[in-house]
C-alpha cells in the first residue's frame, strides 16, 4: 500500500462525500468500495476460516478488499493496530488478538497506604473467529469458547505481580486467597502501610485567667472601686505560664515500603518582658504584682500590665489619654476626647462623642453615644502611634532614597554637599509632609502616661531634630537617618505586639456609635440604636428586653438578640457566619453565611441558620 494517498484519490473521495439532510454531519460513504456480489467480481476478497483471515488480490482495475474488526477483536496489519475499514492485499500481514479485561486489577489509595485487589474472573477462556464467507468487505468478529480454558488465575501469579509492582508491605495473602476461592468481585485490601503519627505542636499552659469579670460591684448604691471589675492579677514570684514543648511524630511507610515522614510540629517562642522573667524549664514568672497578659502571635510576649486610674471624668482638664497599660476611668468620658490604651479600658460611667482604642478589651458600664470604640486588632489599626509611625516610616524611607540620589548627583559634578543640608533641602521642597507627621506623633507621645519604650527619649530627640534646621544640618548623617527609621519601626511594631489574644467590647447600651472588636461584643443593658457593630466573634444582648433598632450588626460567629426593629419601622441588618437568634424581629434583613433574606413580617423566637434563611428567601420568591 502507498504511504500517502494521491491528490487524485483524495479528490475522488471528496466527490463521494454524502451530506446528511441538515448538513451537520459529514461522513464518507464507502459503499462504492465494496464490490457487488453479482456483476462485480474483479475486486479483492476476504475469507475467514479456522481462525485465519485469507486475502485475495483484485483483478486489474478492481478495488482491494476491505476489513474491519468488531470488538473485542483487534486487528494488527503489518504489526500496527488499526481501527475502522482498512484496505488490504496479499502484501499485507494480518494478525488478530482479543482485547479483553484483565482477570484482576490493582488500585491504590491516594496516600498510598492501601493497595486494593479487585477480582474480575478466575479463568481465561479461548476465543475463536467466526467464519465469514468470501466478500469484498468483511467484519471480523469472535466468540468466546466457554469450554476451552486457557489459564486459571493462581495465588502465586498474583503475588509475583505484586512483587513486580514493588507492593511488599503487609500483604493480605489470606484475604487474596479467600477471594480466589469465594469470589465477591469487590475490592479488598491487599496490602497496607502504616500512617505517620503526627507530632504535637508546642503550646502554652496559662496559669492565670484571661477572662475579665466586667461587672462593677455596688454596695448601697455606691460603686466599689476597691474591687472594681475583678481584674485577673498575680503576685510577685507567681508562675504565669509554662511552655509545653513539641512532641515529635512517628514516621510511617506506604505499601511500597517508602518512609512517610510526619509534618514537623509547630514550635512557639515565649519571651518575658516588663516585670516578668523567663526561667529554665520555659516558665514565665512575675516580678511584681499586677494584671498578667500575653500578646503576640508566633512569638508570645508576657508582661505585667500596670494601670492608669482617672478618679473622675476624662475631659479637657484631664486631656486625652495615651497609656501603655490598662486605663481605669471612674467617671465619664466627655465630649471629643481620645483614649488610647495598650491594654484594657474600663469606664464606670458613659462615653460621649469620643474615641477609645485598646489593644485589649473595652468595658463601659453606662451608655455610649456618638462614639467609636475599637478593641484588639482594630485597636491597633486605629491607634495614632501605630498609624502615624507607619506613615513616617514610608515617607522617611523615600527621603533616604532621595538624599542618596541628590548626593550622588552632586558628587557627579565633582562637588560636595553636607548630608544634613541635603535632608533639609528635600524636607523644605519635596517632603513637607514629614515635619507635619513628626509634630502629630510628638504630640501623641507627649501625652503618654507611662514609659512606652526603653528608647523613647532617644526617639523623641531624633524626631525633634527634624524640626530644628540648625541641628539637622550639623548632626544628621546617613547612619543617623537609618537609625531614626529603625526607631520608628520599633515604635510601630511595639504597638502591634500589644494586641491581646482574647478581647471583648462590653457596654451597657449605645446610640449613633461604631463598635469594632476582633473578639466578642456584649450589650448588657438596654440595647443599641442607630449604631454599627462589627465583631470577629459573637454579638450578644444579655437583657431580655434589650432592643436593636436601625442598626447594622456583623459577626464572625453568631448573633443573639432580643427585640430587633420595631413597629415604627426602624429596620436593622444582621449578618453572621453561623446563626442569628432573635426573641422577636419586626422587620429587617438577616444574612447567614452566604444566604440573605428580608424579614417583612414579625417573627418570634426564631433561630436563623443558613438553611432557614435560604427557605425564607425561596418562599418569598415563589409568592
């Protein structure tokens, strides 16, 4: 046969194409190639007899014979398997075989800890071709001879195959033998490895409570400040926590005998900071009395938090408060005040038109009006020291790069310039924002009521230099500017490290306010009106008659509320990850996970989970 069809032959085939009526399928009509049984005997012919295929060449000018295999028969012409109709002559070698499924199969679990044996048949039978009369086109098919067994599957054959595959661990020889004797034709475990035993991560054993009792005790109508809030405390010499070290895992092996190593357990680092010390045996001990706390993520820092007490109200007289510990206010926080705590904030009274940020918890016994409360992660993000130092770092790095370029340009002209003078010129022309940021940061740091950082005085000194041109020109150099950036970075990260692990915002009630917490939010009195609450944990209303009107609530956990909305039409929007529970909801919108539904009619004693919200929405759409 020629390797490549001639152009003339291709054109001939194209002319013989038959199109279906809708012209969607294009097929070749080979009928022209099959000789008529009568009146066309000059073509090639095929004959199947005694499991052999015989070929007769065509007479001059006649078409060659054509052959096609019917599964499970597979034809090999000149050593190559073929499919479909194929022209053959006596010059071609034709062989056949039967493509039948194997007697068994071996599969593997994804983790390679188990190999499965599935029996399909215990015997292999002979096949024979069906005889075919001489014809120009023959379809070769075969039939199985159930009386002629060519081979019987044995246990040794299977075990040899497993050994060839490298599957050697814990072979289930008895199970395979049993399957051969009493076939179920279902997968059975033929070999199994041993899973690696994971280790145990290092963890902390805290020996103090992180939960703060947030109720002010009253005696005969007077607040007992001596025992305020039942803040957890320790005494000098007390062990605060100990690190439980990692426990290494135990390696395993797969069915091929290859070792499976467990993932390395995660370790943690613990460090003692202010008023604490790290002892041998990874124990943290208190060096003074106070509230213990742990901050940080991968590195756990321990310290004893001091407190700053305001005996009355926070107002213009007391000034804004920036403190590196707990802030305790016996009175109210009056209009337009700022409290920034690198710890917890406790307010015995109410908060009006003010902002409170805390890297720990915020607890307000009274009302919160037109105010913003940020705790934990949000207390860090909204902290002025944190944000101002971050902006200064970015601007100062750009300044440092610009100074280098300016100095290089001057040197390129074979001239010189004092480093401090270059800094001053750039501050006056391109970086006028830096002095403004420095003034803002210095004003905040000036109100810090306790030592925030061991090098704070040096930081203040260098920042102040930027505001004094004479000192800047004489004393500023590249090393000093790099040192300022380093001090700002430590200042910035110092606030970030103060974020406590378990925080809460707990208030009596609020209106026209914003509360954000990466822990829970608890309302322990009358409720909220026209406010926005965001909690990474749960939002809970404790009083049976507390209300939620005209507000937006979002919780990473669940929301538990009493009366939501009202007959006056003040709608509220509640969104939670897991569930929303209400004693009564008049109208509004609930969202659980990714399902949302509008509540248009009052509902009582309902728990909305994702499925319940989906059904409410579906019912509304079908009305």
